[in-house]
């Protein structure tokens, strides 16, 4: 009698494990499907020369959270397609569109001269990609130094 109870308990545990395993696999597949695999060409030195640095202001932080937008200072002679290709290659994300702004020269306060003109790019990233993870991945090598 005792052996039948033990075997019944073992059989019940095995069925629980069997039903739990497919659920775990299904959940893992769902997580993989959330972020689509986007493979683009390997970044070149030209891609890195186009993208100068990111712009961190209150407005750009708000845009990155609400609109999934990366704001970058770029070389003045870069066009939208070159910026799009560079961002897709360097960051490995799908870019929806790029808006550019030529910021004019501004006069600083008395006796300080002028702030030079530059070009700013608003890069709209597909909603499937999380900018927080991208920022952490980019900043991780810098933190190791």
C-alpha cells in the first residue's frame, strides 16, 4: 500500500515537471519574439565618424522615454540616409525615420565669443527595441575601464 502511494506521488511530480517544461520553453520563446532579431552590416570607421556624441538635455530625455528617440550630434555634411545606416550598424536597432536640425551659431555672454554651429539628428527607433538596454550595452565597456 505504501509503495503505491509513493509511486503515485512520483508519477504526479513527473507529470508536473513535464507540463512545466513546455510552459517554460513557451515563455522563453515569447521573450525572444518581443525583440526581433535585426542583423545589419558590421559598423565601419565611417559610421563612427558620422556620429559625434549624444545630446543629453531634459527634452531629449523626455523624447527617449516617450517616443523612443535617440538624439545625436552628427557631422554637418551627413545626410539622413547616412545617419540611418550608421545608427543601424553601430547600435544594431531598426530605425524608423531620422529628422535633422542645423543649429545656427549662437553668441555667448559678454566677451566669451560664439558657440559654433552644428547638426543635430533625432533618430526614431522602432518600438520593439528598448533604449535603456541599448544604453546599458553601450556604456558597459566604459564602466569596465
